[in-house]
C-alpha cells in the first residue's frame, strides 16, 4: 500500500469532495485540494503530487482543456478525470490527450481507491523506466566523454603534430606539437580560424589544395631554418581532414650526406670503368680470341656497361637533387612526348605491345628543362614496357585541367604490390614482384620523382597486381605572369 503519496484534488464541487477525501485517507494518501485554476497552478508549483484528480469543470474552466495544458508542462504527471455523468465521448477525449483514467458515478470508495492506485502504479512504472533509460544513456555518454578525454590526452601528448580541419579548412583542433612547429603559442587564437590564415605557409597551402582534390595524400613542409616536416593529409568523411606532421629534418640531413657520399664515389668510379671498357674492347684487336675468350669479353663488357649505367644514373640523380637544372625554358610537351615515343617504338614492337596515345588538341606549354622531362618520360614509358609481358597494352594520356597538365602512363603489366607502392620512389628500391631476369637499379623512379619535384609537380602510382600500373604526373602549365619579378 502506498504510504503518504500526495494526491491533488482539483475540485470546486463540495458534494463529492468528502467522498474522495475519505477514500484517499482510508488508503493512506495525503490529500491537497485546489478549488480553482490559480490554486491548482500554485499547488503544482509548490509540491509534486503522485496524482492529480481533476473534475470536469473547475472554477468555470474546462477540466479536459486544463489537463491538456498541464500534460504539456508535466508529461509524467498522471491525471484522473472525474465526470459527473458517464460520457463515452469525453472518456475517449480524455484518454486521447493522455490522461491516465476516468472516474464517473456511481462512485464507491473501493472504485476510487482502485483507480487511484492503478494510475499511480502505472505512472511509477513509466517513471522507473524513464529513470533507468536516463541512467543508461548518461552512463554511455559518460563513457564516450571519458574516451574523448583520453583521446584528447593522447593527441596532446604525442610528439607528432596533429591538425584537424573542418570541411572549410577551418581549424577544429591543433595539438601542442603542431603549434610548436608553426610557432603558435596562444591557445585562444586558434579555434575555428581558417588554417591558412593562421599558418600562411605555402607548402601547407599546396597540401590543402591538392589534398582536397584527393591527389596528394603526403608532402613535405620546409622552413627557412632548415626544418622539414613530413605532412600526411587524410580526408575524414563528415568532419573534414586530419593533417599529421612528423619532423624529418634529421632524416633529410642523413639523406643529404648519403647523396654527397654516393655522388663522390660514383664520380671516382667513372674513370676506372671507362678504362676497363676501353681495354676490354682492345682485347679483340690485338689478336684473334677463342670463342670462350669472346664469351668472357662479352660478359665483362655487359657487366661494366651495367655498372656504368648505374653510376651515370647516380650522378644524374645527384645533379637533379642538387638543383643544377635551375635554367628553365618554355617547353611544348607534345613534342617531347612524340619524340620519346618514336624513340621507343622499336622496343615496343619487339615486345609486340600495343601503345595507345591520347593527347588533347592543344597542350599548354610547360616551364622546365626539356632534357629532364624527356628523361622522366623515358623512365616511365621504359618501365611500362619492361614490366609488361609481351603482347600487353600501354597507354600515354594527357589531360589539361585547371592550369595543370595531367599525364598518365599506364600498362597492363605485372603491377606493384600495395606494400611496395609507398617505397618505389626511394633510391634502389625494387618491388618484391619484379619478374626474374628483368634488370634494373631501382634508381629510375627516384630520378623521375626528383625531376617532377623540380618542376613543382606531383607524381603518384595506382596499381593492381597482375592487372597493371598507372603513373600519374601533374605538372603546372606555364603562365607568363609567373616569371614576372615579384615586388
Ligand atoms: P628499376 O630500375 O628496378 O626499374 P625504378 O626506380 O624504375 O627501378 O622502379 C622501381 C621499382 O618500381 C621497380 O623495380 C619495379 O618493381 C616497380 N615498377 C616501376 N614501374 C613499374 C611498372 N610500370 N609496372 C610494375 N612495376 C613497376
């Protein structure tokens, strides 16, 4: 039996009031009475009744209308409607607006008690369920909040820089490591601002523009003081993008030392190699050679030629990386492509491969070094021929878009395993699936990458093992205003 639950009686009818009071007292309820609308509002403000019993008419007001209003304000308050005479239509309306029950004559103490108990029990059940649900949702929200706090702590403590951007490249989050790198110290100046306004670094601008086009997930950000950051752009659907930054200054320094060392060694190797080749060639002239001697001479020559090619590649790479090609001229790309392809025709037909060439009617000129661009094409098309079985397909396509030339060199060859793809532009790297007998030094793509970098372009690969490979190069076209001196 409920103990002292408060039942509020909103009645102005003194005839039935004593009966209700008696019935409720017998069942140990506390009772409060409101005889008009004002008193009712006040009672609801000052107490929390377990049930409201309202008469059909209250101080000239309509009990149903008042109940509808109260249920808007107190949706969990059970309200019982007391009717002077049974009316199925009013009952229907009462239940429709969400009242818990209706009481009509003949009234008996037992029936009042039962209706009150039922309404309060039902309301308690709903209340319990709501409280449980609220507890459950709050717990799961708290868990999420805890997870987010943990994530926040992790992001704030890691040594790598992290910048999270929204879809308009405004900063949502920038961790202390990233702030340090860009010399941003005050926390309050960062949130919600456009990233490029806060960090007007040209390399970041390039990363954001190209990242948004999904064409360059990774690039480098260099500073005047010699620091170099490796920047990874990752689009995040529904949020924007994340940029992670890693300081690779020391790796760059090691790389430079290694390059200098390799350059010196290659240089020193060139003269003895030329001498060996010269003397080996002389052997045949100083007297007749046996077949076996001829075979040995042939092998020595082939090996020396291989080493010479490698040394030449290394020296080339050293020169390109050192930026010795700063002299740039206006280049009609179309001419370079046709020239390169014509030179490679014999190789292509020897391997019975089909080459498809797709050029737009007009390709805007580029600014750069024609010899290097030819070398780039030579290496890409040469690889396509080399890594595609006899009878396969090759294609060279050019597309012009937004002031950029997009060159695609594709083949239907062996493909490159996903695990190798991030490394193929590294020096001496060869993929794990290079077919037996296919020679190479692993320097060709490193040369290509350096040439593309020197021309302010980008290069990446798309490849499926066993289906083929496409190298995509994007180069900026030449705009005469680019060469005007800046103020
Ligand atoms: P290599 O002298 O070995 O050809 P590159 O630097 O030109 O060196 O290329 C690096 C590696 O990338 C190659 O060894 C090969 O594994 C892979 N590769 C380059 N181009 C292709 C291609 N078109 N198809 C398949 N693999 C390729």
